C-alpha cells in the first residue's frame, strides 16, 4: 500500500514483548545475515579498515535504530558514500576521514534541528536517481577490478584503465571466488522456498567454501583486534578543502537517508517517517561512528526493504540486528577471516549495478526527464559526486526555466493562437510566425497567456501597428486575462495569474462579454464586426462557439452524428433559464434526452397536452433509456403562481398549471409534510417532483419498462442559490443528499 510521507506524524504502533518476539526478532536475524557481508564489502571497497564497516553497522542498528524517526529504516555503512569515502581515504587517510565523519554528524544534527530536511522532497527525482546510478556504476567498475585480483582506484576512468592489465595478469583464484559470489547472488532469489535465506549471505558463504575447498590463492578478510580502534585526527590541508569534505559527507549521507526513509514509508502501513528526527538520529550515529573510527552511516533502502519484507513492525528489529553483529564479530572473528575479498567485491558489484534501474530510466524517459538523469549519472562517473549533482541540477533548472517561459504558437488561417507564458525568450518565434501572415487581411491574435512581459508587448504592438499601416486589421482577443489590454493602458501586470475568472461556457453572456479585452477591435470596423461588438449577445455567443468550442467538441459531435443518439437518461425539468441540465449533471452532448416545460410537469395520458407523453414514449420505446429523472428547483415561478393563484384565468399558463393541481393536493396532505425548513413555494416544488414521478407511472410504456426491470425513476431538486443538488424521497416529500459513488 502506498502512503504519502508525513514528516510530522507520530509513532503509534504498540511494541510490546509479544510483537517484538513474533515479528522483530526473526526479522533482526535476516538483517544480521545481510549486514555482515555488506558492511565488510563497503569498507573494503573504500580502503577503510574492515572493522570500520562493522562498527558502523553496530552503531547504525543500536544507536540510530533507537533514536530513528523512521522506525523501520535500517542504517549502516552508506552505499552512496563509497566513492566519496574512497577519495577521502586516499587524500587524508582513515583517521582524518573519521574526524570528517564526526564533523559531518554534527552538521546533520544542526540541519535536523532547523527543520531543513523537508527540502529533500523538492529535489528532482531525476537528479537523485541519476546520482545513485552514477554511484552504482562507480562501485561496480571499482569492484570489478577487485574481482579480477587488483586494487581499485579512486575514480572510474582510473579503474577502467586498470581493467586490461588485471585481465592480462589472470588472478584466476580471485576471479573464481568473485564470479561464484556474483552468480549465486543473481540466481539465488529464483530458487523456490530457499529464497527466504538472504542472497548476500549465501553468495559469500558459497564463495568462501569454494575458495577453502579448492585452496584458491585469494586475499582474505583481515580483521584487526577489536580493541584497536582508530581514533579521529584533525585532517591536514586547507580549511576550504576540509569544509567541503564535511559538507559533502553530511549532505550525501542525509540525502540517502531521507530518500530511503520516504521510500520505505511506501512499503508498509506502520508509523510514518519523521524526517527531522531521522536526520538528528543519523547525525548522532555519525558522531559516534567518527569518534570510534567507523564508516560514515546512512539509511539504506535495500536493507530497509528487506526489514519490511521480513515482517518487522518496530524499531527493535534494527536494534537487535546491531546487537547480533557485535556478538558475531566478538565471538566468530576467525570464521569471518576465511571470507575472500573477491567474494565481498562480487556482492558490491551486483549492489552497484542494481542502483542503475532500467525501469526508472523508462519512467523518466516517459516524463521527459531522462536528460537530467543521464547528465547527473555521467557527471558523477566522470567528475565526482558533487560535480555530477551540480551538472544535473543546472540542466534541471534550465529545463524548468524553458518550460516555465515556453509558449506555443499555432497559426490557423488568419488566426494566431498563443498559449503559455509570453516572455522575451519566446517572442522571436511569435514575431516570425506573425510576419509570415499575408498582408491586408483581418488577423485575430488569440492570447491564452498567464504572463506577458514588456518585450513581448512591444513586439506585438510594433507588429500590429506595422500590419495595420499596410492595410490589414488586427484583433487581439485575450481569453484568460487582459495582459495586453492593461499594458496598452499603461498598467502592465507584474506577476503570473491563474486562468480566470471563469470559462466562458460556464458563465452567463453578461459576465464574459463585459470583461475587458474579451473582444478588442480596431477603430475602423466593418458592419459585421460592429454588429458582433455591439449587437445581439446570442450572435456573439455563436461567434464564440465557432472560434473556441467548436474545434474542441467537433470530434465528439462527428462521432454522435455517425452513430446517432444513445442517451441513457430522459431528463424532465423546468424551462427556468437558471437550470442548466448538463451543468448540474456534468454531462455532455448525447448524454441527456431533455424535456423542458413550465414547472417540470408530466401530464397524465388523459390530459389534453400530448407533447410530454410523446417524448416519454420515444425515450422509453425507441431510445431505450434506463432512467427517467424529474428535476425541480428552488425559486420556481410556476410554483409561486400555484401558491398565490396568480395565473390569469383563461391564459395558457392557467390552463397548463391545471396539470399541477395533484401536486397541490399532495402538498397539503397531512401525511407528507415535506421539508419544513424550506419556503412554501420550494416545499411545493419538492412535492411537485414526487407527484410527477407518480404521474409517470400512469404511462403504459413506463409501467411496462419498470416491470421488466429496464427502467428506474428518480426525483431531483436543484437549490439555485447554493448550487446544491438533492434527491427527492417521494414517500415523505423530503430531500436527501446525493451519495458519493462507491
């Protein structure tokens, strides 16, 4: 189940002894088996003491696990820090790297206390995954050198240069151990039933057994005395270089931990991650790791997902796995020293390759973000982690700037439609399109823009004046806002605006026709343009439909014209101009077969008027509608005339309203008081809807369709002033809210 991360959510999961014993204890053993080979492999990959990886695994489990804001995240030696730490070890030595780790932990704590951790959510995923891919490639290339029996260099180009020589040297013992570990790691998850045993453990165990049985000449793990801790020392070098190293370790470790915490949240239904608290916990862990000579710590998604998959429910799984690692190193060091270094390199080789996700590449390609991803990954591989992230960030910002300032220009005959933000970066293309238009014609420049800067206004205005001097006419039609019109009046806008105020189809003619800039015509108008600007509003509405709506609905109407109408509902409602059936039912052409009359009445078959009956028969027998809806509304003039008896005798209205006399009788019946809180005319409108549903049953076609189970009747009531739609309960003349769809 997927959840959105909430950085301020509390932890509410109970963690009593039964829960720990049932779920967390078994999960902790799985994590322990995974963490041992990974911790040793990560440390070896950087040239750090192997014990540094073990120290960090213990601290990441016990300390960070106890303080963590993401209880199910597992922390330990940071995979994403391998390339950085390898460079620091080569430049400063391990003791100074431990001091840098300690300082980075202090910086992480400070960042966590400031609440800055939320900013990680605004970083482009393309940059983050590109960074991880670059790190993965760097790890894989470096560990391939180790598998071939060599010593990895500090950069990818250097390691690539080493590969031919290592291949020629032919250290087949290391190759055999590393290849065995890689093969098992890739194939073990496919073995039925046995795949519950962690693949890294099986891979290292198999490679170790193979090397021992065949007596392969391979370099093996060499654990120093557990008491021989490397204490941190102040790095030697320029202050700027040291500060950059501290900031780099802190930022990368924090980013990896926070992104892993967010991703882990999507894997479980337990408490959500508290990112600030998690960052403080990671910082505390790195302070202790640096003080004890451990590897920099970060949260890892691979270990965290294994924790969730193993059934862990609380932070005790992480704590216990740290305890088991400490016990194993203290009690079983001789067994660990049998492990070939090439086997650990094989595990790290596969881990690195898995950071390069093909599925992620496809997703980013579909969203147009692959360029940012590839640039970041390539930058990390060729230049380093910080440099690669800066390259990716620069490209992402340039693409965002292009998208924010890009406008589309479409020319259709003498109409030029511009959409987007119109700024100086895109004005050149617009002017080129405008200058291609034939001279001496009437041109409509249709602006759908949310921003227009001064350069764009000047360019449009200069072209317009020149075009009109040569005998043409230009009409600037602004659809969503009046940027050009305001600039023309010397009152230019300064900030982007939302589209508004209302789509023209949604609002009455009086609203959009009086909006400044709705139609801007030149001073000299033809008679047709004069009529359009000042004449019948329906004519302007027809013009609006032709220009804007018709191109959008033409494909749908063309299809309806070919296959004929197939509405599912007969909608009987009042002729009141404020009731728009398609608006209140969110429907379109071909959906509703409508009958409108004064008071939404359904005369019985014996009545003199047969038009409504004909529509009912056609809808039920020919169109096969499955629903008939009768919709009344508030402030109904017909109901007011009934209440007041104001229809003049002998008039057509008086004759028509005789069909509503049963509604009056129903309204005054003591057994159906209706909605007591409504005005009298509105209560009558509700009772009238209920009565018309009864009248429908008098029509034979309706009765037969209902008996056959192919037709249902529904009553609706539209409250105009509150824009609310209700269902009518005919048994009590009452109203019910529209239920939410299942």
